């Protein structure tokens, strides 16, 4: 999403418990830690991402035209995202969203789920990680530096579910055990090469809690840390 920002794709107290088994770096004994004493009212950070059968979220030239997002899938996205307390993205993901969604529903051609999501995007508070942005419009707060403690503080402050956007930013969250839920929308496509969603230095032990098959062949696999 080059300056090295936490995310350049397309979205606290340091008291620690025994590190969870859900995340570890390959070749090390590293375990991502979680904050102790998390409020019971704190929401979860979840990642929703379309992927190919062979695990890529983008093709080799960053193409995503193979993502099958028809009206049924888009309406499902809207239903889930209308419930969140905040969107969290990297700079490039945020700029792509801000370039289109604020006025998308002004176009009569964008009826139905597209127009509905434009309203959702405008109204939900947004946080963007960027070292170069100083301010942003559309109910957006700029966070200049990524830190696990800062994410935990944000999670406590927001007090509801947070939708995480951008694979590069998500990789930072994964490495620190900060993703509470993964919703993978597996498209019936094999790319052969491209950008994998999961970084090569992280292993995840996940538990499948939901599946859903859409009419266009996309399959939702929703996982929680095991």
C-alpha cells in the first residue's frame, strides 16, 4: 500500500499472559503475546479477504479482477461491515477507498449493495496507519506508527469490532497475535502465482467455526485462533 509503511497493499498496557499457541514465527520459539485483563466489552479485530484456491489475494501484477463479488456477496459484506465500530487500514488501501466510496452512491448506476456500502464507509470511524499523511477527511484518524501496544489501546478505546484492511498491515497484526478472526472468501480460481495473503514467517493454528457457499462459487471459511 517506496516508503516502508505498515501497509502498502490494495486494511495499551503491556501486561502479558502466557503467549498463545495461535501464532509463531517459523524457525523460532516466538509466540505472539496478548494483553492481560482485556475488557469483556472489547470487540474483536477481524480480517475479511478474498483469496484464490492457491492462497493468493492478488495476482502477480496486483490484479484483483478475479474476485467474484456479485450482489449476494456484496450484500453479505455490507451486513457484516455495517456492524463494526471502526475500519483500520494502511495508507494505500485507505486512499483507494477514499478515492471512490465517499460519493459512490451519487451515481445512479451504483444502486443496491454498492450504494449501501458508500453510506457505511462514510459513517464508520476510520483509522489509517501512515508515516506520510498528516490528516485525513471522512471521519478518519491518522496513526503515524504501528505498535502492538497502540493497537491494543485502540481496541480498548473503540470498544467494538474492528475491520482490518490491507494484507501488509494485516501481516504486522498477525505477527503480534492481534487478529481475532479470519474470514476468507475462497474464489474458485487458481492463479499459479501472485501475492500470498499469509506471510512466510508466521504459522497459525486456527479453528473453523463457519462455512458458507455463495451462488457464484465463492466459499466463506471463518476461523478463530485455535
